[in-house]
C-alpha cells in the first residue's frame, strides 16, 4: 500500500503537468528515483524531502506527508519549481542546517 506522501507526490506532479523527468530534474534527482518515491518503493532523505516540499511550496507538510486527500483539500497548491531552489525557510531550513552541521544563527 502506498503512503500518503507517495500518493500526494504523484498527484501534485501531475497537477502541475510535469513529467517525472521534468520534476526529477528540478529536484536534482534521477527520474527513476522520483518514480521509486511515487510508487512507494523508496523514501527520500530529509534533504531531498525538504527540496520537494520547498519546490511545491507545501505549507502544510504534515498533511502532505500523512493525508492522501491533500490535493483534494488544497486544490490550488502554490507550485513554483525553480532550477536553483529558493533558499529554505523556517523549520525546514533549520532542520537541514542542523543535519548538515551548520551554524543556524547565521546560516554559515
């Protein structure tokens, strides 16, 4: 059985009219890796997950990760793929900085 994350990842990508190849290139992963996430055969690292959430401008990560009806309840998510990925913000930024062992206060 697929996870809510896998279901939502696939739904949101299709909602944006993106192929797996296009979406994977924007995230910075291989198409097969994205396919594995969408099919529920693999789960992304926290760094890749942060990039996915940021790329799709997911405001409610908890719902995206746990509610298979996320797109139905949020039919117009802000989707903004950027080849450079905007700088991470808020708790996601802090989590990535902590995982990378970087100074949280000044982002170095």
